[in-house]
């Protein structure tokens, strides 16, 4: 086996930090304990408190004692923790050895040695504590700000607090259910019907969760335990699944709004970087421990390097178009979208690999952006320069500069993560202290500024010697016989896939990716090729990518893990049920998305002429084409046999969360910490990567996800289904953010006939989203954002849901009762045009009379109605269409009319 000692040592530090609060989980679950061992652990790991001199006192933070006990219970499922070399620790769990792994993890409230102070410092920095705050916390009672103890307290949601700094503790209405991560459990529930005061019932919830955690540990491949970095990547997913809703802090009247998972992973990243900083400088002895303890100069030193990565050119990359693009759009769009996520993941892996850091050093990862915590050393900076060069070379060679991953880094000290401004500044006035941004808020601002620099320095073209090479490479690789790639329309073609079609290697890999996504659920990242037929042809930044079945089916990847060739093994399967834990034994990456797959019913409907005018035939268990999806909302005509009703059309649905940068920088007020920022990023991403795929595969099965993650989404599907999906997503998102009106998204819906180039589909979707966000609000009637654009009409979500719901359904009902003709309904569009321009042309007010006249004439044609019936129906139509429709909604009433009309057409 190829062993990287520095990576293994860094991984051990990370695991010790990850498990430092394992005891909180175990103690709340009331695991069986040996009282004698527990008492000994309390003496060793827990602070001792007294209220007065002669008081016998008590031990606080008993969870630290349980950390030692719990490690014994899970020892059999961890990597090999024994042996002659367990550096940087002296041993695994010798409790009388200062530098043992177990002591470093458990003594974070009572640290003494250097390694113990590394974990303890990371614990405090992750929470944003300074020394005084931590001492108060360390002496605090075991009760939360909501009045619950550590058993009964359930985790608050950060979303409920955004832009509501004055919200009283009693007014927090929502909690996360104490369940494994699943599409259901990521939604908060009403506290009133869930969070109680019964310790026994609360402990049983924890016990059930703990048992699930132990059983899940057993599912991790045994062969991966000898590969520390690979195993740790799996463990981070497992820990997240079972601790994402466990409150991390329940003492010192703390608000329990950060999960044990989010706190642990940030602490692990900080501890690893902090240890590496001191290790590479040769500062690992007593003096370093004393400096960390003292916190004066040591906490001001810039020991951390926060590395940000940002994938730019995503839309151009996904929607690049050539002559054959539309023909293969179904596989191509999904393949490209997944490929973008894969490139982002591999770019982050490249950084981690170059710096010998484990996966746990990556604290943020969503929608093409990532953040890694590294030591601020000369070695780190040199390695990053080399990685940046390699990433640029790859993108210039394979995408010709149309896309890339930018890297930037910002140095930070322990004090930069403090969540409160330094009120001890003697020159500060009470007012200036109140308005002063905390050190961490200032750090966030600096990070956002750094991201903007990345976006405007793509490939560093002014100073990059690689730039001229790209044009020479293009000329050298161009084959006049094969021409330009028929898929992206710009790269030199090199692969002939049929007699008339030549494409680039990258396009071939993207198509293959789309193919394997419907047939595999796991991806392997290796240094050397595995020789699988499901492997991509182009190595990504030097890594070989293979799609694989489960290990049991292949039976050979265990050896690849042992010999160090296998770097990552990621499960990207979609959720299988609403409440099943998202854990399948491997590290999980939510980089797949739902795509409609043809089933037996679809093939049967094809024989019934549902899909008219389409040359391509459906293939069982393969992705549906966009042309087939365009027919998805057609229904059998109830009056004519073998006839389908409704237009064939596609709607693109594109949106993103409004004001996200502002939310991260100031939404949580001055109580924001690194752990909270990481948690907020993860939770926003989870709505689009965990819940949305589940929503599509259960309720909107014809929706094709182009991309969804981070804070944005892009879907294509049958025109009406996408309109309904937009409203459904809005309702779900409001529930997801605990009904906070300060957190919302905007979306644009563009409806077209099938067959348009995918580049045009992308442009139209972007235009619709721009209209929804009202980037030119002075020309529009409503305030910017928190809105939707549909049929070129812009409105707030409440109005959109009324028009596409009650108004549309009522119009359909009246149409069936009164036999409203297509001509009558189309005529209403003219009346809307008149009503909108009454202020410009007062004579347009006559639209009321036109409506009454046309309605009377239409009803008179029905000879079966008597005079009273016609009068009643005229009143119903006037109330619904003229009053509730045109007068109330104005031009936006077109949405209801178009939805109705397009459903009736053949």
C-alpha cells in the first residue's frame, strides 16, 4: 500500500476533532455504562465545579466522559487504531498517556497537552468564542436559551432567525425532528406538537438514533478502513446523516441552532489546519500549548488559509450548442450538468490532494463553489499556485477557455472567527460598539470580495503564459476532415460516433456520463485507470473517473482502496423514500438529479399516438427526449376516441434564492459563526439536492433537472407541469425556511414549442428570471424579487398561485358548464389589452360593455337555457372573469387564460 504519512496523520487529527463531542450523542442516548469507568472518565475529562469552599462539588460537561466510553463502543468499526506508528498521537486510547488519541478528543474542556489544545482551540474557534466567552460557557448550567435541558432541547432552524435579530426566544416556533437525514427530516416542524419536557421520551428518541448510527457504521466497507482519507470521507457522510439535527450546544443558555454535524466538521477542518501550521513550523511542544492556552499573540497570528474555488462559465458550458445538440439533448444536458459538479468536486480534491488534507477540510461545497481550510504556510501557497496552473491548463485544453475553476485564498487568525466585536476597545463608544461588525462578519465580507476578484481574473490572462498556447493547440488539433464538434459547435472534433457525426472527446464523455447516470449509482475516483467500460476517456485533473455498481457486485475495489489507488468512492443515488436515511455505506455526493425515464406505460401511450410528430422512439429505462417530454401534459380527449388534448410544449423553470450574499453577511446579525455559515450553506443546498429530486420523482415525474444545487435550479418539462411545479416548490420552500418571509426565491418560466436549440432555451430561461427579479424595477409595478415571471407576466407568488390554481380551475369549470368556445376565451385577451390601457385611452373602459355583450350572445346560443338561467350564468361569468379575473389581476390574468387555452387545443 502506498502510504502518505502526512495525510494519515492529518486524517487522525481530523477524526479526533470530529469525535470530540461524540459523548453528547452517547450520553443523551443513555448508552449502557460501567459506573466505575464513567467516574474515572469524569475525573480525567470533566471540569470540577464548586459553589462554595466546603462544597464537594460536581463534574460539569459530563459528555466529555461519555466521549471516551462511546469510542470503545465504535472502535471495531473505525480504521486501524493500533500499531507501532499512530502519529501524531502517542497511542490510541491509553488514558494515562497525555498524547493519546482518546485524550485529545475527550479533554477539550480540560486540555493540557499540545494536541489536546489543538482540538480544544478548534472547538472554540468553530463556535466563535473568545477566551472570556468560552470560560462562561464552560461554567454554565446545562440548559438552553429555550428553557429545555440537553435531553429535551431540539434544534432550532437558522432560517427562522434571518433578519429577525429581535425575535425573543419564546417566539421560535420551529424545531428539526431528531431523525436521520432524509427528504422529510430536513423540514422543521412546529415545536408545540413536538418538543416536550419528558426526559425519558427524549432519551428514547436519542437511543433509537444511536442504534441506527451503530448499524450504519457496520455498512462501511471493511476494506476501506486501511485507507484513512477514503474512510474518513465515508464517515463524514454517515456522521452528517445521523447528527444533522442534534443540537451541538445545550449549556450556558446557548441557543441550540447549530447541529453536532456542522460544528464537528468545522472543528475538524480547523483542528487539522491548526495542527499542520504548527507541525510544519516545528512548534508542537509545551511552548506551543502554552501559547494556545494564553490566546494573546497566538490567536492573532494568521494561521489559517481559507481557500475558495468557484466554477465560472457554468451556463455556457452546459448550453454550448452544435448541429447535433438537440438530437442528443436528453443525455447531453444531464451529462453536462453532472460533469460540472464532477469538475467542481475533482477541483476540490486536487487542492486537498496537493495539500495532503483529508476530505473533512472541505467545509463548504455547493453549486460549483467550495471552501477548504488549510494551514497558512509557504508550502501551502506554493502548492496552490501549482494547482491553479494545472486547473487552468486542463480547462484551456478541453474547454478552450469557455469555463474554468478559479482559486483564491484569504488568511485568517483564530480571532478573525470571533462572533462578537471586541467591546473591550477603550476608545469605542457604546454606539460604535453596537454598530461594529464582528471579526467574523468582517471576514465574511472579505471572502465575498475575494470571490468577486476570482470572477474577474479568469485564467489570469494578462499574466498567464498559457493564454497564447490555447490558440496554437486549437490549430494543431484541428482535423479538416472531422471539422468542428457537432455537439458544442466550437471544439476540434476527434471522435467519429456515426457516419456523419464527429465530436470532441469532452463531448463524448459528457454523452457517456448522461448514459451511465441512468445505470449506475456510484462513482470511483482513482489515480490509475481501473479499465472499466464505464470509465470516462479524459482524466479530470489527472484523476480517472469510473461509474460502478456496488462493490459486492464487482468484488475488486477493496484492493484498490488498500493499495491507495482508490481516492474516493461516492454514492450519488437518488432518495428511495421520504423517510429513509440517505446512507448506503459510502460517502454521498448529491450531484445527481432526477431525470424522467421511459417505462412500460410510456411505451404503451406511444402506440396510442400521444407523442405525435416525433421521429425518435422511446427506449425502455432510458431518459426521455425533450420532444417526448413536451407531450407530457396531453390528456385523452373525453369526447373523441384515440385523440389527445393539449398542446405539445416545453416550459423551462429557472430560479435562485434572492439576496443570498446579504443573508450570509448580515442575515443572522452579530451572532453568526463559522459553524453557522457552513450550516446555512449546507441547508440551502439540501433543499435543491435532497428534497427537489424527491419531489420530482414522486409528484412531477416528467420534470427534467438540468441543474439544481447551491441556491439555484433549472428544470425543463411539459409546459403546465413546470408551472405547477414552480408553485409547489414555492410552497415547500416557505415551509423549509420556517415561514420566514425574509427568505425567498424568484423564478422565471418560459414556454416554447419543442425543437428550439438548447442554447436558446437557456437564454430564454435566463431572460424570464431577469424579468422576475426586476433588475429594472422603476419600470415595473411591484418591488423587485420574491416574484415569478410566466407568459411574460411578472407577479408575486401569492398571485401566481391564485391564477394557476383557483382562477384556472374555476375557469375550467365554467368552460365545461357553459361550453365556452376557444374564440370566446381568446377574445378575453383583447379585453385585457383594453383594460390595461384605460389610463392611456379612457375610451378603453368600454371593455366592460364588450364583455357583457359577448357573454350574452354566447349564452343565447344555448337554447336549453331559459332567461333566468342565462341571467344567473352571466352573473357567474362576470363575477369570475371580469371581476375576480381582469379587474383584480389585470394583465396577469393572461396566465390563467393561457393555461386554460393550451389545455384545450389539439
